[in-house]
C-alpha cells in the first residue's frame, strides 16, 4: 500500500485563523443529543389468556447462534449470548436460577455493547482470563477475527479487537509458510480445546470445501500462556470428504488418499482449490468417551444433521468410522428436521452442569423463522450424552415474534383513547420460499402514562387470504372523515391496499377491504415493498400520501380531493431530494413516518441497513431538500430492514420509538430525560482527510473506523453549515464549495469525527 502524506492546512493560514479553527474543533454537537431514547423491558405485555410474555420486546429471533458467557460478572457462565445471523444482531439474556430452574431475562442495554459482528459469532475464552471472547467472521474476508473481552464492570460489556486475521503455520514437505486460517462467511466452525492442553483449537472447512482442517494451538507449549499460536496439523480431519452434490460423506480410501495430497498454498485466495465451498456448520465434541472429537455437520439447503463418529483405527488415526444422517436420534431422541441449514451448539442451558444441544438455522433468509431454535436437554454426560427433546422455539416462545420482517403502526383499535400497536410482517416461513403475511394486534390495557399491552390477535383479518403479499406495512388514519381510523397497507408487490373502518363509536375496529388506493384512476404502484404513510404535508387540512419503496426513495402524492373522498396526484418520487435512503446494493427499503416534537415537523425513515434517519426542513415542495438531522437518531440499530414509529407512549412528553425489523418482533425504546437535554458535549475524534488541500472531493483516510452511510456536515470558519449529507465509500463531493477553510464533521454511531480541510 502506498503511503499518503497529509498537508497541514494550518500552516497555510494566519495565527488568528488557527484560533478560530481550534475553537470550532472544540465546539460540541448540540442537535444530535436532542432525541435520546433507551431500550426498555419494563413495559409489560401479555398473551390473550392474561399470562405474561416474559421477554416481549426482543425484536424476534430467526437464525440464532448461541453461546453461554458471564455477562453480569457474577462469576457464573449462566447468561446467553445470541448472535442472530438475520440482521447480524446480538441479544443478551441474563440467567437466574431459582428452585433448580433457570430462567432468562432479555437485557437490551448489554445487547447493544458489542462491536460490529457479521455472518457468525462464537464466544470462547482464548486468553484463559475467565471471560469469553468473540470469534467472528473477519472484515478482511475468508478469515477469523477475535475481539478480546475487556469487561471490568457488571453493567458495561467491553471488547477490543485482538486480531483481524488469525494465522496458522503450514508445513508440507519442504514448503513452509504462515497465512490466515480460512473460514467461509456461510460456515460455523468448531472452536474448542481439541487436545486438552488448555488452549483453543479450530476445526474449519478448507477453502475449496470438502475437507475439514484441524489447526492446533501451541500457545501453551510455545509461550506458556493461552493465546492464538496455530499450526495446521491435519488437513483431512476424520479422513472424509463432504459430497459436492449433496450432504453425503465420501470415505473411499483411494479418493481420500489422492485428494488429501493436495493443498491450497494460499487459503485466503479465491482460486485453485477446486469448487468453492458452499456452506457447512461444524459442531464437535467427544460423544463416546474415547477422547476423540466427533463431528456433527449441518449443510446448506438440507434439514438434517449428519453425525460422524471418530474412531482410532490403527494407522488411520482420527478417521470417521460411523455415519448417521438422523442426528441426534442415536442418542435417544428425535432427529433434527429444520428448514433449512441447521447449526448445532453445545452449551449448558438448564444449569445442571452438563452441556445441552441447541440447533438453530444458519440461513438468514428463506428458512424457518418462528420455530427455528430447537433445544435438547442432556440427561447424560458431556462426553456421553443422552438427549431429550424439549421444544423447537427456545427463547422464541417467550417473546413477540411474527416470523420476520415486522413493521409497526399506531392505532386506537378499541377507540378507548389509548395507543394500541398493530404490526405487519413478512410472516411465518411456510417452506419452498413462501410466507404467511400477518397483522398482529397489541391492545393497550394500561393507561396513557403506564401502558400495558395484550396480544389479542396474531393473524388479524387473515390478510394472507385477501390478496395481500408479504412484507406488510400498515398505517392508520381517518381517510374518509367519519371519525375513526382507516387502514392502508403496503406490501412486497408495491401497491397500497385500502381498508375502510366501519366500527361504531367505542367499538373494536371493523375493517373492510375496499381495494387499492388510486391515482388518476389506477392503483398506486411504486414497484416493490411499498411503505405508506398519511400526513398533511402541505398544511391544507387533507391527508397526503407518502410511500417508501425498495429503492429507498419517497413518493409523494398530494391529496387534491376532499376530507371525505381522497384524490391523490403524484407530485414527486424523490420527496425531500431523497433519491435513495441508505441504499445497500441498490436496496433502500425506506419506511417513512412524519412526527412532531416541540412544534417542529420531522421525518423519520427506517431502511435496509438497519438504521433510522431523521430529517428536518420538511416541506411539500417538489424542490425541497430535507436536511439530515441525525444518522440513526435515537441510537438504534435494528440489524436490517428497520421500520419504526415515533410517539409519546408513556405520557412524559418525550419521543418514544417502536421498532420492527428483519427479526419479526418489536423493540421498544423510551425517551430518556437525562440524555435528551441540549447541553451534552460529545468528545470528538480526529477525521483524517485527503487530498488536503483539495479541489473537487474529500476522501476520509480512517474510513474503516466509520460506519457506512454516516452523516456528515461541513462548517465554514464562521460556524455555518454549508453542506451536509451521507458519506459514500468515504468520499464527499465538494465541487460546489468555494475556496476556503472548512471543518468536516462525521457522526458514526456514538462517535464524532472532525478534521480541518482546505479547498484550493
């Protein structure tokens, strides 16, 4: 890599100007602190029969990978870490044992205290300090990354990147080299103490697929302490080859002997190793007390798990001697049958000191999503298990979860003056790529100050049989001016369905499907994934229509009819100048909602990347340019495909946020008075910019520390904002700026970065 030299613009200006810039760099951000919310679990929710939903506001669970760890620093590994591959979300559950029974409580605050993790994650203690560290897929690609657990407080988890790429020593005859240990983003490797020497070893599929590599850890032997000092010791562990056409196992001695003589010189390189590995999960533990690790495989597109029993057969040490495709039926229980791509985990869930079997799906899309965490208790020993099937919805049976792709709306369902919640969903996975879209009704049986919700209907109106497609996005407003709220629904097809509410005063909603919302005599159709909202944007007393869509833009339809009979005309498909909200590979999935706070109108919109963008300067003019207020305002990251509504749900005059996303459930955030004041000072970090001076563009050198699509502001030396927007691959177009000296500010999550820049 070529080095980049940065010119110091302060050498080009006078002493008085330096003082001005120094002042600006110390200037705190006030606006970004205005909307502050904290996740909550104290708002109760119940089932229709009155029984409590233990953990209602988790957001739902789809593709869970589970590890035990000590989250609350009580000295016991009795807490659960869940990494949900669908959305790359982390959920932490605190375990409590009473009367011999262990129960778990979702802890949203601790759940937000993990570094960015993608694709897979396992918690293992690599440095033997008693705290489990994070092993996950490396941002470098094709490798393991490790975050060291540096937690020192029971209420504040902390992790530091220890290594971005774990390397291993390879030796084949006269060839010796050190390179990364390969792992696919689609796999789940096995990380455990294979040889009982105190440090962690790794089993992972080779870059070309087919064979499992064993990398032994020699940190104890070489350094006398636990660490990450690996060497490849078996490139064909178990002497088997996974079939390339199916999930079968090839054990032909001639094929194994000939193929095992080949090895990829550079496992990180994308070529040379034959067909690329598609995806497999590995669970490894000794199941028959012979001190050899068995392998349990899950495969992409398959529903079962394959058990490979490892036997010491004389000259063929560590060779598979028994194969079963119905695991864990050989251990006294029903086999895994989960659609699709199962992944196994071996942890002590019930607190009896023996590891239990948990099986999730390793597919973030088009897979089982409501009954996708199978739990088997182990009634035997760690190395001689006897499994007893418990349930197929572990943790999922204690939360609000409609499957996947939830989108909340506010609605007074029973006309009692309290805010109820109705949320749409992509729905439950039915197999073969199909889903059952639903509407779920949560009725507020509490008060305006102390809400309490009851789940009264999880398939309201049976919309799946009314022609409504998946990814249902509801919104409620009185469209016909009869005193009750009607419903409009967006869905994957891009149209907007209209349901008229014919309820009598004081009665529950009584919806009738009228058809599609119209414009110029035709049904409104924005392409895909319509997300509609009604709001009087131009202030003429009529409800206008704004529709988000897959591309991330906002379609604005002005209502030129009457209060009793709408007439929508398309004004612009880029309302506010927003042509694509946080696009990710051309997918934005904007989900707009207008709301008011302290006399000002704001627009909040979720998006594909899991964030909420907030805008000010709201106007109905087709030439209006909305001003980005904050990147993921409210400090929320929902993982993927976030939809949100903002309201004061607890009567404290602070905005609260209800969030839906890919998980299929809801998360609840309430306004935090202590954090919502305007005098909170953010400590800024240095923003490294080049070329500096420059002419047409600014490039951010430390872009790897900054989240993609982060908001930026450029200040003149007088302190005025002269340009704002979102960073795109670390490049900011500044062709419109005149020559001069500027301060560039980027907000990434909770961090603020500032740097000086000079335009020629």
